[in-house]
C-alpha cells in the first residue's frame, strides 16, 4: 500500500509540475521514472494510470515539430485504447514535453472512460496553471470527466463558470446529470438549453429521455419528448429511437416500443438490442427469440449486450435447448470472457434446472468478480441448494477483494430462506450493517420477513414490516399471507389480505387464500362473506399455467 501511495504522489508531481527532466537520448531505456513504471507490479500500475499493459511509445525526433505529438493520442483515442493514451501522457510528461490542448482534451476523455480520478484532477490543475481553464473544448471535457466520476457538483461548478457554452458542453452536462440520477435537474437544463440559441443533438435527446424514465410522470414526459423528437427530425436516429424503446419497455408499454420499432425500416444492431432487451424485461421471451433470429438472418453480429438479453429471455422461458444454442454462439463470437454474458449464462442454466451447467460456466471463468460470484450464489439459492450457496459465500469472504453488496446479500438471504436457516439469515442480515456498513433495503427486508414467516415466527415478521423504513410491497404481503395460511393465523392473515386487496382489488388470490384460512379454522360465516364479496366485485378465478419443453418447443398447460 505504501508503494502505491508513493507512486501516485510521484506521478502526480510529474504531471502537475513537470519536475523530471532528462536528455532525449536515454529516455526510452534509462528514464528512472519510466523504468519504475515498467518494473512496477500490475496492481501498482493500475493505481498510477489505470494501465493494464506496458505502454510502448517511441520517442519522436524534435525536428518533427509539436503537431506530430498529437498523432499517437489521436490513434489511441480513435481505437478506444484509453489506457494506452493515459500511459502515453505519463510518458510524455516524464520527459518534459509540454502537452498541447488537443492532448489534454484526449487524455481527459480517456480519464473519463477509465474513471481515472487522480490523473483527471492533476490535468485540471495543469490547465489552471497553464491558463487553459477557459478553453471551451477542455471545459466541456472536464464536465464530462467529473460527471462520469460521480462528482456532479464539480461538473456543475465547471459548467457554471464557463463563459461560452456550445452544444457539446450543454450535452455533456445534461447527460452527466442523467447518469448521476439528477433527473429533474437534467430536464430543467434541457429546457434552459432550448431557451438559448443552442440546438440539441441526438445525444442530448438520449440523455434527457433516459432521465425522464425514472420520474413518476415518466410516461407523460416520454410522450412529450417523443413528439419533440419527431418535430426536430430525430425520429430516424438509431440512438434516439433506441433510448425511446428502452424507456417504453421500462414503463411496461411494450406495445408502444413495438410500434416505434416497426416504423424503422433500416434497423441496426443498436435498435435490435433495445427491442430484444425490452421484450426480455417484459417477460416476452418468444418475441425476443423471434427478433434474435431475424437479426441473425440479416447477418447482423450480436454484441455482448445482445447475448445478455437473449439469455435472460431463454431463462424466463426455461428453454434449455435454445439457451445452449445461444451459448455455442457466444463461444463462436468470442464473448465467453465477458463477465455479464457469463453471469447471464449462469442464470439461464439455473432457471432451466441445470445448475451443474451453471457450475461449469463459473468454474471455467478465470477472472471472477462480484457480479459472477453473486450470480452463482443466486443460482444455488434458486435451485434449492441453499447450503452450497452459503458455503460459496463463506469461502468468498476469505478472498481478497471480495466485498458483498446489497444484491449479494439478497441472494444469500434467499439461500437461507430456501434452506430454512433462520438463525443464519438473522446473522447475515445483522452483518450487513455492523460489518459492511450496508443499510438493508426493501429486498433484504422482504427476504427476512419471508424467512420469519416460513418458520412460524409470524409476529416477528409483522414487527419487522412495521419497523422497516419502507412500505411493505405486494410480494412481501403475499408471501406473508401464504405463511398465515400455512400456520393457520387468522388475525394476521385478515390484516395482510386487507392490505393486498387495497393495493390490487382485482386480484383473486388474496380473497381465495383468506377464504381458505377461514375454512381451516371453521369460520364458515366469514367464508360465505368473502365469496359474496368476490361475486359482488365480479372477480374471476384465473387458472395457473405450467410450462414444459417438448420437442424443443415450450408447451403450456
């Protein structure tokens, strides 16, 4: 840890003040700074400039002039070699070569992509020192950098201090606000932008449409923005249309998303990805599979995002054969190293009942992270192998670099629930706050409520629902009512059924479960009252459906 701190300070001083100097003849091989960088362990290099590989940059002759210095940065930025661009910048500064405005802008963009906070701050300090802080392009790059590093207040400060703003600076700030969940502020800035002489571009619309998706009045705002998009001629832009499809899908308006998708005749991978993801999110797996086949017939190559969405669709349909076909395509396309694709594969196999397939994917993945570990714990939990899930979790706690998050604890508590381990569940729930500083959210509370209720501790479950800082949702109340039915708890069951009926008066399940609770206790008068209420409100009993895969097709019965 000491060497990391020392290295950060050393390279920061070089970048900020150009303290190091040497002749041009011995830089590449003899520069102590560059030699230190080359000999540093991989972990130290990551902390210095987030570089995953050794940077080879030949020293150009001084006679070639300053403009030639921009060439490596331009090539690296064009090919998105952001780590190499950052490393090149460190190398240039170690030999007293003053960076141009173009280099500063390029490296700032690289810092934003790699979330290289320390180097970005040092570049900002260098800009102030060299008098570049009022440069329009550099200021816009700074806004983007701070926003992507979750420092939205610093981004706002830079934006407010800009004397001149262009389309790029407005868009950078609006997109930054959207990414940092400052949704209403993003809409306010968009309105302010419309009042100025600057016109929005496609990326501005993407930012503001995404921001509107998380608001209460989202659907109305979405329709308004959609009409605005049509008015200004962006209704054929794939980025804008894709963001609209994403938003309609998140709002549950999959019909609007389909209509919008059908209006576009020339469809690219971006549009297909959005529509397939929309189908998958709304549990329309057959639509997602159909669209995926159409995409393949048009010779469009699926991306990692495509694979993640279509594997989720296969999991929701429990179609193991199609899932395996997608898996083979993943290997063929070289996406098997992507952690999110592997996570989706683990989830697909577990939902299709092949948890051993999930284990194979997990074991074959060389570089594991929290996403993959959590997926495997969830796969064990969903497959009824709660003890295996807890063993894996306990093993991971001994691994360096593993820090469980809310999603991981939800999977662990689900495993405790399926295994009936009440004491373990309480222990992990308490550890969230005491050991890891995580305040339990509604998902973890729901798991513990269900765990209490399944083990007959209905009063404790009721107390937890009353004390938690969230209103109990429909799923939580439904599981509690089912436990009241199992354990014959009339009073608590009546209260839970009443709350469920208030949340959704048309769902027949609470009425039927309450009637069953009354019947088990011999309260036939109450049973008659519930059945009368069902008739008066015209509530119909919806039969359950089962899915089974027969001859590579999903049948329902």
